[in-house]
């Protein structure tokens, strides 16, 4: 608790400064003064500039009781005090910023609290964060209480249900492991529905029995209905609490999904029971007719099914919308947040189960949305959701703590509290055991005793119960205060005591933990195979079992749903391929994050290169990625910085010019030069890499395989080169993307129209891999896309011929402007552009080099993925090796978005003339491109530097970087 | 119960079959009915053509292989015993049966399930999934959605990932290891008779 103390001071100050201020100097100004003397000073004599109405209505009523104690202040309306005494240099505008200010302060407090908690590893491993947060809340509440004599804050049901809860549920639903969820859906539903009903009624009736027996005090007024109502709201396992605690416990995933799924799905039951009993309480138990019970059952069905339906409708809508966001990638995430949230609100609107709706919306849309949106959007969605959920959770727990410190709430009855605690625990355990016993008859993998213990013990109650009990109408439910107090105790007991002990318990019982690893490609493939096997076996055995229906659903999904909800380009890609790519990307990102060079994660295939160590490293690294944010940061940064350039209506000229600006080079120049000192180090590595590449390439030539893929050991010592890595990646962004597009599409999905193709292209661009240049290429590309390719080509050429005013590129890249300073580019870095004049010579030297296979110049290792992709591309695209974007490409702007076809064609040609390159046979040369390229090539070659350069950029050498040089030969 | 007895009585060696596969008589009876339904013309055995009548298998990418798995090497027929024995691979693990150390590996154990799956890949029965064999499976599972190039890269990566001894193929041991974390008991089990 050491760190809590300083925190408290800070927060106390913050709280005091933020809120108490207004509440009047009369309320112990001394305490507050220390915190913010200047504030008091500048505040006009009227001292509290804020009108209470505003405070109360401010929307998010963080301080709901404010109105209660400032009747005095209403007299001085803020404006008068502000502008009363002539001109003031500094004005105190508290009333203006108050609400957002308070909210921001609270969030800040919550976040800082988290930081402080995590200063000590030991504490956080022992004590769940939720406990710490509640404790903090208690202390904060105490401070506020002492300072103002009144509790200003509490967890507002409105705030909770409309804002805090949805963020958590949205996150949970969207990232719900759907396969696991549906595999266990039956079990989850049983626990959620039967279990919750059982708990509610048993607890309710038992408490009523206790009341009749006199154990619960007379003061707790209430009949059977009141106690049933209380039972209903106290019996539901709370998703927020369960998530908070179980995420730290790491029980095995089946167990987790069952408990967590139950906590989500029982919402429907709770909502209905709650509403039904409230209405029963209102009309009085005597007036309840039989029909009302049936109405209750009916409303249960409606709330359930309706909530689910609303969720699914929004899921379809959302998936469908994301089909068309290709051009507005930047707001893709927004659609997801909005529609998922709307699913929640809509369900609330019709008083259906909002949690159910949101959960199913998330589960339902996830597959299609993830396929449709770009990699960057995926990352954005993920992190935004996690951030929001995390902060919401933090606030919930802090406010739970604060809410508890409120004299007005404490109507303590020992009998009620202890009975409730005992009953909810006992009935939970009984319910779990009974249901598991039944369920185990049906489950493939029965839940054993340990699971049952954890499930019983994991029945945590939380903020939902609290919000519901606070919502009770004190006039109709006389015992409300007792219920509130009891609920708080129950929540604290379950979250703090059970939350604290569940970890040791799990350890002690040796409950199987989750393995916490990302799937490998092996698992993905084999599991798919298992599904098929099982489906077939069930068909053969004539059983219409789970797999049978699953198979049917998959067929349906493939034939109709996916067609409707996924972009064509995505739809045509194999799912397994997607997975494969994802795994690759994940590895690549993580390796980069660690400062490594992603050599091994790409499509590695040369057996000679196979090195077990590097591979396992990479796969381990996969796990590392889980919470790793650095990739994202980069992402967002780029989005931000470049967003200015995302105007879509740029002319072709503009594209061309921008394309030639070599911006990234410039931009990263500083970065790069920073690492210039380490060049010696780098050189060594590069040489190594290059030699390896050469070797691999030679081997691949020898072998009949038409792929030249190299696999390289990851260099551990490359930390220093991180910067340059990043740069390379960026730089290579374009070619790689083009390449990969080429890679996939021509064969898989015979393209119908230019439009579609372009779409795929664009998608590809966005989706493949870690592209750090978010907007740029898109911008450039989209307008281009619309035109038929040949057209474009023309334009380019003509444009290119326009005598360029000195472009950026020319200024920054000397060789671009005139041939004079060429040597620069020929030097050590692979990422250079070979000036046209030097091409010839370069070529020759390269070929000699190749024959030697021991290059004097080391290749700068490209981003492995890039390399792999480009290699693949090269292989198929007729070994565009010639064009060797590998070398020169990187130097150019990643945005360099020229139509791939042309480039390919050109490169194709060039390669053909190159014996070395052509030795690899292109498996599937892109038809379009080649033909077009043919016609074009001569002109481009000689007289048009732009086009020529372009070809350099986008084509990549089949082999790898080293060779990349070769291509430069043009 | 009378009818079930009469059905069961037709099955020879019932006791041994139950012992061997762990199926209950009710399971066996049901499977026997299914067997008869598949067995066009009451031959007493099934031929590959009989399996063809199961329509869903046609849409199953690896349906052929699974049918193939029912026929031991070089044979064109499968009798009821083998039929049941194959299906027994997919029986869920027994809930409470204590494992007797002396008893042979049950037919539905994790290892047997894995071996069954492995054999679907390993068509030439050399104990290894070669790159080509893997490619074939991938090709059928991915249908026409990806290019050959992509297939190969997936296959390559898969092998790289699983291949521990560097022979560019996946042996059964490697196969087992690569699936260590997978809940095979769950994924490779079907609920018979419910």
C-alpha cells in the first residue's frame, strides 16, 4: 500500500481542487486551500462560480449530490461573478470546464492509480487490481466525505449502464473467442439461465424464510416479492468482476469461457426478473394474477431473443458497412464502435437485454469486420476497445469503493448481510454442482470437480448488482437502504475476498491453467482438418451431431453470408491463407518490436536456411505480441502525421510528382543518420545476410523450385538497427504491397473489372502487413485506380516528360535531378537508387557479383516479409528480378503507387533479358500486366525516368535483396 | 428392448467389439443400423461406393481421405467390425474409467485420435508427412481460394514450424508435439448417440 499513499495525496488534492471548490469555502476551505490556493484567489468573492443546475444536468452526473448542497450558491449566478469587476487578466472559468474537467480528472486518477499499482509486481500478482481499485475508492471516498461531509460521488446507474458497461461488454463481445464460445454455448446457456434462476429464487425464498424466522431484523421491511427482487439482482454473476478477476487468474480457457459467458448471458435473466419483480412489488403481491406470471415468461423470451436479434441485425449491418469503407479507412474503427454501441442502445431502447445484444453483435460481426477492415484499423479497434474497457473497469471499481463510503447508504442489518452472503455462496455451489452433473452427461469433455470448485468460487457479484439496487425506488421498496448496504457488502466480499483468494486456490488445486499462446499455423491447419474429419465421421455414422451442424453452418456461411458481408477481394482469399498471413504479420511485428530483423518469419522455405532456433524464437515471440503496443504507436503516429495528405482528389500530376518526392527517404533520413555511426556493425551483419541470401538464391536456382525464398536466422544483435529496420520497412512498403497483391489475386480470383481489381489492390495494400504509411498510398492510389491501366500509363509518361521543376526528390536526392552525384546511391546501402547512367555499369558489376556469389557489398536486409513477398512476386511475375525493386525500391517513396501491371510488365521484360533472373520460372505470371508491359516497355525505358524509376520501385527480385541490385541493371 | 436384442444378436463377436471399442450395446445397435443402411444390397460389408451415398461427404474437402481411412491397405471392403473400430476413434474419452496400466491403449485415446488424423495426411504410410502430402491436403482444404504459390508458402511454414529434426517432413512425433496444446480430446470427439 505504500504507493497508494502518495497517490492518495495527489488524488485528494485533485478531488478537492476539482470539486470541493465549488461546494463553498464554507465547507472546510482549509482542506481545499492547500490544494489550490490560486484557484481560491482568482475565484471571485462569490467563491463558487458554478451554478448547481449545470452541475447536476451536466450530463454525466459524476457528482450527483452537488445539487443537494449548494442552494446558497444558486444565488450568485456565475456570470456576474465572472465579469463583474472590470477586466481581469485571468479569469476563473470553472463552471465552463467543470464537467469535462472532473471527468478527465477522474480518468486521470484512475489511470495513475493503475500505474502506481503496477510499480510493484509483487502486489499486483497477489492482489487483483480490482481489489486495489476498490480500496483506493474507499480511501478516496473517505477523503471526499471528510472534506465535504457528504458523499458527492457514487456510481450512477445511468452512467454505468449507458457508458461504462457498454465499453466493457463491447470489448468482451467483439473479442470473444467465438469458436470456444459456441463450442460451449449449451453449457453456458444452462448456467446463465437455469443457474441464475435457481440462484435468484433460492436466495429470494431463503431470505424471506429467514425474515419470517426472525433472523433478519424487523426493520427490513419487505414481503416475499421484495426479497425475490433482491434475490434476482444479487444472484447474477457480474461480467465486469469476473473479467477483472479471471483475467488475472488465467484458468484454462474452457473454464473461463463458461464463467464469463455465463456472466454475460445471464443479463437477460436478471433484467427480466428484476423488471418483473419490480412491477410485482409495485402492484403489490396480492394483485399479481396468474396471467402476470405468464407475461413474465413471455417477456423473458422476448428480452432474450429480441436482444440477440437486435445484436445480430447490427452485426450484419456493421459487417455490410465495412464492406464499403475502403476509401475511408480512417473512420473504419468508428463504424465499429458506433454500431456496436448502437446495438446496445437500441436494445436498451426496447428494454431488451442490452448486454446480450452487444455481445452477439460483437461475436457476429467480428469475423466479417476483421476480414474487411485494414490491418491498421484492426489494431486501432483492438487498442481503443481495450483502453476504453480498461478505463471503464477501473472507474467502476473506484466508484464502487467510493460509493460505499456514504453514511446515507448504511442501513446495516447483520442478519440480512450474513444470510445473503451464506446463501449466495451455498446456492451458487449447489447450483453449479447440480447443473454440472446434468451437463456432464452431454459434454464431450466433462467438467471435473476442480472446475466446479472454481466455477462456484468464481461467482463474483459486481457493479451490475449495485447499479440495479441503487435504481430501486425507495418509496416502493422500503428496505432499499438495507438492500444497498447488503449489496455493497456482497460485492466487496466477492470481489475482494474471493478475488483475492481465487488465485491461490487455483494454484493450490492445480487447476489447469491456460496456455496463453497464439495458435501456430500447424494448429490452425490441423484443427481445420479435425473439423472436417469430425463432420465426415458424423455424416458416415449418420449422426446429426454438433459437427454436422457446424459443417452445415460453415457451408451456409461460405456460400451466402460471407459473400454478402465480405469484400470480394477478401472473400476470395482462403481463410487459412488469412490466418497464415496474420501469423506472419504478428511474428514480423513482434520481431521488429524487439528490435530484431524479421528474417525468419516470412515465407521461409529454403531448407538450407532452416534453423530451428530462429524459428522457435519467432513463434515464442508471437506470444509476446499480445499486449505489445509499440506497433500501434507507430501506426497511429503515421496516420496522424500524414493525414493531411489524404485528400483524395489529387490529379495524376500530383501523384506522379509526389511519387517522386522520395519523401520517406527524406523523412527518415535523420532517423537513419542517427544510426549511421553503427554502420560498421551493420556492415558486418549485412554481409552475413547477403552471403546467406546469395547462397540461398543459388540453391534455389539449382533446384527446380521456382520459389526463391530465403529463410534467415534472426539476428539477435540487431537492436541497434531498429531504426533502420523501420525505415526499410517503410520504404519497402509499396513494393511489397504491390507484390503481394500480385501474388494473390491474379490466380485466385480472376478479376472481372478494373474496378474490382483495383479494389483488391487497395485492400491488399491496406491489409498486408505492417504498413507504416497509412494514408499516403491510399490517397495516391485511389484516384488512379479508376482509370484503365493503359490510360494511366499514358498519363504517366506524358507527365513524366514534363520538365520537372525541382521536386523535393530532386532537391534531396541529388541524383534524381541530374546524374552528377550519383555515387551516393551506388554505395553501401541496398536501398539506393541507381541512376540511369550507371545502370549499365551497375548491371555488369552485379552479374559478375552474382556469379561470384560473394558480394563485396552487403545487402541491407529488407524487412523479411517484404522480402519474402517480393520474392514470391518476383517468382511469379516472371522474375521481375530484373527490375529489382529490392534494391532501389526501398529508396523510393512507399507511396509510390503506380499501377502494378505496368511495372510488372516492364520488369518482366527486363528480366527476360536477364538470364539469371529468368532461370526461375514464373508460376503464374499476371496476365494483364505482362501484356501491357510488353507494349510499353521500350519507351519507358529510355526516355522516361519516372516510369523507369517506377519500375524499379515496384518490382522485386525473385531472389532477395542482394540480387535486388542486379535488377537495377535496367 | 426385444428388438434391440434381436439386432444385436445378429452381430458376431459382439462382446469383443464392445470390449475393444468401448461402445455400449446401444451405440453398437445404432451403428449397426447405420451400417445396414449404407450397405446397399446387404452384402455384409461396405464398399467405397457405399460411402458415396453419403451426400455430405461430397462437399467435405477431405471426405475422400476419410473414406479411404476405412479401408485398410489394398482392401476394397470394410466389415462391420472395422467400421465400428474406425468410428470408435472418435468416441469421447471415458469419464471415469480408471486406467489400468496393463490394458492396451484404448482405441479412443489421444494418441489414437492423433494417429488417425496423421494417417489421413500420410497417404504413403511412410510415417512422415512430406511436403507434397501436406500440400495435397492443403490444396483440398483451401480449394481454389489461393494460389499454388501461397499454398506452398503455407506448407513450407507449416513444416518449418513442426519439423524438429530438419528432414523437411513431419513425423508423427513432430505432429504430436505441434498439437500439444490442442484439446484433442475435445476436437476429435463426437458425441455418439444423443
